[in-house]
C-alpha cells in the first residue's frame, strides 16, 4: 500500500525562496509511488497563472487550487495552468480527514 500525502502551500513563490524544495518533495514522493496531492491556497495560487515562471511538480502529482483564494486575487479558472484543478475548502477538509493521508502545511 502506497503512502498518501497532502502537501498544502500558502506562500507565493516570490515571497518564499524555499518553495522549490517543497515542490521537489512532492515530486520525489510521487516518484516513489506515493499518492501526492499539492493543494495551493492563499497567495500560493499566484504561481498558477499562465505565463508565470514557476516549476510545479509534474505528473502524477495532483495540483488543486482553492477557489476562494483564486477569486480573492482576481484569478479566473481560464487563467491558470491546465495541470491545476480548482477545488474548495470542503474538498480540502475531506482530504485532511481521509484515512491514512498525511498532511504537511508549508
């Protein structure tokens, strides 16, 4: 049985120089066969805008973006990268409560 991780990021890549480490962690965990979800909330959604030079972990890391955070920052769904899916706090809570899923908030 593979491990399940929920990595939650709230900081903007322009404010935090250690984001590449966190994204590499997601990629490395997924490469080892773990089920990894990267949930972006608050200012972290800025990096999802098309044209922003941000390196997100690739497949099979699932990237979710908080809909409220996007709306509050004036970012529309059509303006974010295709690999990210819009989510909401209800889904985040469900993921946090999912059996055997380890959460890391960065």
